[in-house]
């Protein structure tokens, strides 16, 4: 797959096969993330790969957030919602938390660093995609919760959690709508 093919065929993947992603494929993706563009060479991103033990520690918060979301629903639906939320943390083949460095003294630096971190994320996603592995960037409540910082041992004054990345071999590839080219590419004489 050449780069343009990867860019045009990539889709966010939400459902994964129960199959491991080879370590070499993952390492190549983290290596791709390392080479993202970054003003001032601050390299503000950090990717925390979450193994089974740390995921287990996230499950009480996962459960309570899912219960809050499903509050008022019939018990069977609530139970289903909680089970689904737990599965999204415990059972995805690859789970990564991404942070971007904070700059308390410099709001513009922090904004540029966030932009650089999103570039690193997309490098990671595209590197996997070129190997047949799909990914989803998630910014759900758990990815920003103060307890998540505690469980992962991240100091919120130093790093901002910008989301979780889930990855694995796709069980289904969706087809989201995209804007036509003439709405994106505006030529000013
Ligand atoms: C910053 C960001 C945050 C996202 N957060 C979520 C999320 O919390 N839950 C979710 O289901 N998808 C999330 N997505 C995936 C988007 O829904 C997806 O990119 C969008 O539907 C377009 O589809 P595509 O990625 O296949 O082009 C997020 C994407 C981005 C870029």
C-alpha cells in the first residue's frame, strides 16, 4: 500500500478480531509516531501501552461511568451497557493512552504541542493501517478522568491525556461521510 492509498482507505475501526497484533507491527507504529513534525522540537507526545494489570485497575471507573451513563434505563440495558464499556477496555487487542506535554506558562506552545501530538497519533494510526491493523482514537470520559491520571501515574500538571487509542485487526470497516474536495480545497486568486 502506498502512502496515498493508506491515507484514502483508512477508516476508524470500532470492532476488532480476537487476534494479537505482532510486536514488530506495533513497534513500527511507535517508531512512526516518533518522527511526527513538531515545532521547537519539543516532542511533547508520550504513548503508554496499557497491559492487562493496568486495564484491570481501570475497570471500577469504567463500570461507574457506564452506570452513570445508563442511569434510569431498565436493569438489563444497564447491565449490557456496563459489559460493553468493560469490553472496550479489557478486551481490545491494543490499548494505548496518549499524553501531550503541558506548558503552564505558554498557552501557544501547549496548543502547538497538542497539534504535534495529533500528528504523532495519525502517524501511529497510518503505520498500523498499512499493515492491515485498524485503530480508533477515543476521547470518552474515562480518557480524561482524574482517576485515570491516578491509575496511570500521570501528573496532570505535566501531561494532558488527549485520548486512548484502540487497535487490532478489523472485524468491520465503516464508511463515514467526507466532505467533497471543493469544500476543502479553496483556491483564492
Ligand atoms: C480527536 C478525535 C476523537 C475521537 N473520539 C472518539 C470517541 O470518543 N468515540 C468514538 O466512537 N470515536 C471517536 N473518534 C473517531 C471519529 O468518530 C471518527 O474519526 C469519525 O467518525 C470519522 O471517521 P474516520 O476516522 O473513519 O474518517 C474520534 C476521532 C478524533 C479525531
